[in-house]
C-alpha cells in the first residue's frame, strides 16, 4: 500500500473511530440525562396514606395490651403502658410537672417526625391540603369524640379551633369581648377567680385599666389560703377557703360575686395556683338560675386530658386547653371549644385575622369583610395563617390514644381515675414526709401546709401545692431537686406565698410520685440544715 493510500486509510479509520467515539459519548450523555430525568419522575407522596399506615401499625402493635383493663391501682398494667409509650431510658430528667409540661407520647413524636419529613421533601399545596384534612378534619373529629361531643350534629370545626395554647385561647376570650357588643363595661360585670391563671385573671384587669371600664366591671372571687373556713363577713365579700369542707363553700362564695348584670364568669376549672378542682357542673346549674344568658368560660389547662369532660352534657360555653400538658400530646398547640347551642363564639371577635388551613379567608366562606361578619362558630378562631402542620396532625394521635384506638381499654374515664389515684399517692407521700420539715404537721389540719384540698378529695385531682418553710426559697428548692435528683417540679408565688408544686399524670408511675416527694423533702431538709445552696433565686426557671 502506498504512503498516500496508507495515510488515507488511517485518516479514514481514525475518522470513523472518532465518529464512533463521539456517537458513543453522545449516547452516554443522553442516557445519563434520561436516568436523571427518570429519577425526578417520582410518584407523588400521598400524606394521608402514610399517616393511615402509621396509625394502623401502631393500632396493631397496641393490641397486645387488650387484656389490660387498667384499673386505677393496677400498677403492673400502668407501668407497662408508661414503658411502652414513653422513652424514659432516654430522659436525663424525670418530670412530675404536668401542670406546666409533659413528655410527648411515642406515637405523637412518630407522627411529628413523619410529617416533618414529608414537609422536607414536599411543601406543595396538594401536600398541605392533605395535612389539613388530617389535622383539622379527621383529627378534629377524633378530638370531638374524645371530649364527648360525638353526638353533636355540628361539624368539629364549628365547635373547636386548634390554637397555640391555653394562653392564646384565654386571650381570644378576654380580648375580643368589647367589639362584639355582648358586654357593656358601663353596666355589665365579669367575675374572675384570684387563683385563675394570669391569662384569665390579670389579663382581665389589664383590659379594664387600658379600656376605661367602670370600677365594678370586674368582680373577684377570692381565696383564703391555707384555711378550711371563712368568717361570715368574708363569705359576704365572696371569699372561699382553700380547703373547703364541701362544694357548698364554693357555691356560696361564688354567688356573692354574681348578679343579674354578670355577663361572664370565667374560672380555672382546676387551679394551677391552689390545686382546687371546681364542681363545674353544679356551678353551671347555679349560675344559669341567676342569668341564663351569661357566658361561662372554664379555663381547662388543668382539666383537658385529666377529666372525662363530656362537654356534650355540660352546659359550659367555652373551654381552653393545651396538648403539651396532661394529655402528653405535641408541643405548642392548644384547643378552644365554643358551645354552638348558645352561639357562644359570636360573643367574641378574634384578635387575629388571616386564613385557615385551606388558605381560605372568611370571605371565601361568604363572610364579607365590608359587612364585618365572620363565622358564627369556633372556626372564627382558626384564621391564624401558617401553623405547624406536624403538631396539628399529632393532636390526632393524642385523641386516638385517649379514646382507646391505639391502646385498648384506655378511656377518658380511666385516665381521670388514674390521675386522681396518683394525686392520692401524692397526698399520702406528703402526709408521711412533711413532718420532717414541719415537726408540728398533722393530717387533720393538713390545710395549714398544703393548699390543695385534702378534706374533700372530690375537690382535687393531681395538682398539689404546699408551703415552702420560712427562710427556704422555692426557686432554690426546684433547682436543687433538679441537680441532686434529676427531677422536675415547679415553684409559684401565689397570693404572697412561696409554694412548691408537684403534679403527676399518667406518664408517671406511683413510684415516681413517692420518689419526687421524698426527694423534694430531702432537699428542703438539707437546705434548712445549710447543707444545700439557698441563694436568691425567685424565678420559676431557676
């Protein structure tokens, strides 16, 4: 072959090879693009399907407890429940402080994690729409059943709104009153209790001071702390003892504060500041006899998840509650209930305006802004804009637990009995241990040291408060209890008294209660002896 021919052949061969190489590279590039595109063609996530799958799995696993009848004093069965639903081995501190905050149950945390994971991958409107159905449709329906409202013909969101916490719910009540014209501060009055939570007591005084209400616009039911009786003059002035002999003592004092011009009576159903559980059913009956149109608000921060509320049978107009307390639900979400039978929601104009879980405003439902009219039901308090979808959906899990869907035989009535039983254990432990720091303590006059009613056990659940000894600061007590025993309790300043509070719920065992009381008394004893720090810490967050 000539040089020319060989050169032409090589050139031709190289050209063909180059073309083949280029073709192969191009093909590989196209294939890679197709593979990459194929990876992006994922099936859409169907949130409700994944949520249902998790619920079904948890329900199936819970069936192994179906033989447990959960009698209040069956420690073995409740210990099994506690071990199964709470990651106690991971705790660095054991909390017996349900009046403030509780650990979330495992199913609640699993749901929060699932929804947060969904939202990492997909924040589309279709996704958020499914989460809205999970929380404020199906979830709220379960909450409706939990609260004894299942027979109500109204939709769940006509009766209830999910808000931030009890504080926000209480403020919807005390802040939205004037503009609805239900209340005239020149002639009407509101009755509050001096051991209500500040959002249901001082907040009312603040409204009065800043909005120019009349002197008699707020009346106060007062508490005589560490007493089991009041004088006739004190009774006339609406004073009740912190340890009433019976519910009659409460009713008599309350009726002294109420008249025909009382438009709202707003009380803590169970006080976080003195531990008293009010006989709300009787209170409602007595008040309706005086004025059937007055609004009765029961701050239920300490009864939501504690009592078998049965709101369908109780003629209270509104309640508020927080999922992060006694129910052991998700953090930063609360409940506001409005009794539709009395058109209770229409009496209050929300102080927050936005859109609901479906990105709809009141106008989308036919309530035009120019007319100044909004939903005549609890939904008017749901126009809060973007909320935490994960916590909202997790409220559904809380309701499923409390109604026995996840753990067979759990009912609101059994939860109530168990919590009351733990309260009894707290009382017994205090009776046994208080003489160590109060040598003159005696059970018959326990009210001199313990503000929570001990004479009539029907007037308390599981919120126990007792005096801190002279010279010992409660803020330092809780700090030392935390550091020495890894236990969480609370301290409060109430009507001039420095108090310790212990409040167990169903996430605690009977042994927890004994341990926390013994540990607290041990700390106080050693502080009295100068063996533990007693500085100047007055804050609750020591």
